[in-house]
């Protein structure tokens, strides 16, 4: 892609996100989301591969439907209350429609079917943008309207997301699809707690972004798209493969790694809200996700491929690892000791 075009699209992404995050009026928030959608489409379809074009088309259709629902929700609320302010969402019908619209934007179950297919059709760097930056504006809208949303609807969608994200990721061999289902599962953890502790949901989102960015950038460094090539990368970059294993286990939420912190705090908050059965179910459902993270970690560091003749062995390289990858991986592994400080913020 032309560097000038890439600069324009990236700037538009930043502009769209900034408009949505800083707006108080529904129309401005909707405008920012539309700018975001139009800016990411060329980045998805830049390879001109039929799968990339299909992914861009699916993404456009789903996001256009979600934007229409969001606009309809805000208009219905304005019709009932005379308010266009985002925080003044009081009409119950508008709350339900808005929850569905943002779930479509984020890829929460049962509106999640587009997300793995779109991730599979784009490059690793575009997949990273879709999994992290593109989810930030809808999350801020959820944060601002969290007091008005229906908790039982959010809890149902959250449990579905964690279950389906874990269940459907079990049989995958493509790393981008596995990370897409991982994203759906993590969104479930955020959705279950956002009505009770919005700050905790945002903390979970920030830590998820750090860990997911670390995994995506590591996979981009070792140029890995599926499990069979992941098995041969340990010979090329042994240190990076070992850190990738720890980052994957952190995404799974194993103590004493960073990923354990948000799960621990969310379960504690749910118990405080007298939702111990929900906390138990969501913790058990996350074991499904743990299985495919363990499989990824196992492929990255421990196994040799069964048919070595089919795979090109990669030469060991002395090239230093990218600084951003090193910093993100360090944060993804060692942040648990600062949890008392984070607890005071949340």
C-alpha cells in the first residue's frame, strides 16, 4: 500500500476514535464510529486476496448494521426524553437496542460470527488493530452508559461469549482465528462486570490490549499464521518463543502472571454483588480457553512437528527482538505484584 494512503487511513482511525471517546452527543459518537469503519476497510482489503475482500465486505455490512442500530437507539431515546446526551440514556427499549448494537460492534456473542472470519481474512497487523484499537470506542460507549444498561442481558451475553469463545477455539489451527475466539472470551469477562464496576471492566480491557498486542507482535516477528509453522519457530528465536509461551499463559489467566489479576478482581466483584453462581460458571467456562492457550504454548516451545520433511526448518537468528515486543511481553507477565495499587484505583 502507498505510504501516504496508509498514513491517511491510520490518521483517520485515530481521528474517529478520538471523536467517539471525547463526545457527549450521540451523533458525534456515531460519526466517529463511521470514520473508524471506513478507515479500517482499505487496511483489511489491502492484499487484494479474495479472502481479504470477503473479510472487508463482511466487516462493512456488520458495522453498518450496528451503526444503524446505535443511531436508532439514540433517536428513540431522544424521542422519549428529549435528550441527546450519551449519559442520559433512560428509555429501556433504547438500552436494549444499544446493548445489541455495541455487542455487534465488539463481536460479543451471539453477534460474534463475523469476527473470526474477518480476522482470518486480514494480515496480522490489521488483526491486531481489529482486536485492540477498534474495540476501544465501543467500550467507552459501554462505560459511559453502564449505569443504564440491563445487567441480566449483559450477564447472559457474557456467559455465552466466554462459553462460545472457549468452545469454538478448541479445534482451530490458524493463530488469527484462535486469537479472535480468545478476544470474544475476554469480552465476555468485561461485559459481565461493566454494569457493577465500569472501572474494573476498563482495567480488564487495558490489560487484555497489552497481552494481545504482545502475542500479535510476537507472531508477526516470527511470521507465523498457523500451528504447524509455530512448531518450527523455536529453533529460530528460542528466547522469543519462551516469552510467547508465558504471555499465552498470562492471557489464559494463570497465576502469578498479569492475566490472573483482572479475572481475580472480577470474580471478587461478582461475589460481592451476590452473584457467586455466575462467578463459578464463568470461571469454569474459562477452562475451555485455557486448553487452547496451553495447546498454543505447547506448539510454540515444546513440540517438534510429526512430519519434519514437510516443513522448512528456520535458521537461528541473532537479530535482537523489537523493543516494543519486549516491553509488552514484560508487562504481560510481571504486573501482578502491583495489584494492590490497581485495587485502590478500581
